[in-house]
């Protein structure tokens, strides 16, 4: 059997579950402590996946999920090489929504629980924890029982991977796509009778020990769906196609530009102070490619000043290499600011100072980004982003509108195969 055909089942929901950008949870303080004991943790997670009902999800969480699902479809279109395939049997919109939220919930709570060393030392949790989210969503759609679901989680843990050193390269988005594939493979194998460790999360040689060295059981035990991740701490949808840590500063910069009608010739330099978490993650300070620019604060602020927009068409090699872009990038001073550092590792506090050539200085501070829980995008704003992704993928406008209208009332759909047709025809 061709591997591509083997992993087709449930690919849409897997990609969505693995592709979500989670609002950073507050990391626990580093500590030297014995590895926590949480017997039955994987069993608890597996039973949550199997036993949760659509009616258990609050209406406001479902509404947030619709926007995130539409956003996920748009990202898939912009990435646009993949072909969606039917799921193995008929599934309703409610089945799909439930599986999606279960995937997000499992992935996010696992990411919140693992010791901060996991991310700080180089793992990319989208690839590692995302594999669990994909497996959870696919297991529910496939109707696996709790034991097989636990085995699927075990397989997903063995497959998951991702390293932050790949940020700014083609391999960074591969982490998310591979996590989606991991879940489909894990569930297909479990459905065929494949076995794995039944305690892959809490085991002495399991995921939390190997990948983090420790974890907080209280972040998972009796916490799945209590509250749902979409309710707290929330999940962000990104208005710009760049690393989420650039977004608070970019949103403020765009506001300054519009309010003051700034032109590039008006600006002497831009100071942008943040915590070290941002400077060490957005480490492409002199980008030369579109992929590097996605992890460059300097480019994000520069392109907004030059073009007043930062969409898919701006994050290209040709735009990044423009002489005016490279010259403007040199005028952006990106540094660690003590005030932003004091705000906390989990914050995206960004302190802007736009120095004008006439001597004026325009200050601004951003603690949150547009699209986050504190300032969410509306469904129509997400729909506009989807339209941009569809246009980038050279989709006809009527096809894009059909998908938007379908997702608006997704839970009322008796058969998700109609959406598959809309996305592939």
C-alpha cells in the first residue's frame, strides 16, 4: 500500500488539530523535583476522548471553534499542495466539531503540563504535542475504544518531533503537517491492532519524562474540558502569516502608521523592546528569504511601514530582498527591554518607539495581539483572511464563499463529505 494512501483518513481534522497556535500558557518555575506520579493519566485522557459528547461543549467554545476551523482551512489552501481525501465513513458536522475540540483540548493540556525545559531547550511543541492532538481527533472520528485510543497516543508519541532551530525554514511548517500525519498513521495502526505502551504520558520512560524531564499532573488531571482550552486560556488566530510573537508589535505599528499617516521617509529609526523569549525566537534579524522573514521582527515592522500590509504576498524572497526593505530593516533596533522582561516569559509585551526625522518620538505598548482572546478576530475577519488564502492559492471566489458559508453552520451538516467536495473540486 502506498504510504500517502495509507494516511488519508481524517486528514482534514488532523491538520486542523495539529495546526492550531495555542496562546502561551504561563510556564512553571524550573525546579528540581522527583518525577511526578500520575498513574492512569493516559487512561484518563483516552476515556475523555472516547466518552465526551458534543453537548458537553459550551456554545461559546463551539463558536470560537468555527472561526478556528475556517482559519485552518485557509492555511491549508495557502500551503496548497495537499489534497483532501474523504474520511472512511459518513460523519456529521457535529462529529467533526467534537473531534476537533477534543484534539485541541488534548494537545493544549499536554503542552501546558510538560516542563518548560521541553520548549526552552529546543523542542517545538507544535510538532511534539501536536501529534497527540491529531491522534485524539482522528481516534474519535474513527470510533476507537479507550484501549486502542491509548495505543494510538503511544504511537503518536513515538512519531512526534520538531526542533525550534528549524524556525525560518521549510521544515518549521513541516512540523505541523507531520504532526497531522502522525495522528492519522497512529490511529490507522491502532485500528488495525497495533499496540503501544498504555501509559505513554506518565510512564517512567514515557513522553513527559523523555521530552521534558517532568510535568505538572494538575494541568491535565480533572482539567480536560474543565475549562475548555478555547474558553481559557484561549486560542489565537493570526492576522499576519508570521510568527505569533511578532503580532503585538506589528498590530501597534500598523495603528501608528495609519493614525499618523507615516511614510518611510518620515522615520529615522524604530526601537522595539521585548522579553528575551521574543528576541531568541524571532532570531532572523537580517532575513534574506520569505521563510526567514516569518521569524523576523525587523522585517514585520519594516514591511508595514513600506507597504502598509503584511500578507502572504509580502512574505516572499523577492519582497524581502528588495533594497528598500533591506535598508529599512537596518533601522529597526530589536532588543531586550527590562520592562518587557519583567512582565513575564509568558507575555508578548512589546514596547515601541518610532523616532521621526523631525525629532518627535511616538511611543506605544502592546501586551496582546489582534486575534488573541483579549482582542479576537470576528468570523467575518477570519473569512476575509480565508479569502486572501484562497486568492493566493488561485481559487475561484465562488468556491471560497461556498466554504465560508458551509463552515458558518458546520454543526448542522449531516455529512461532512460535502465539505470535502468543496475543498477538492
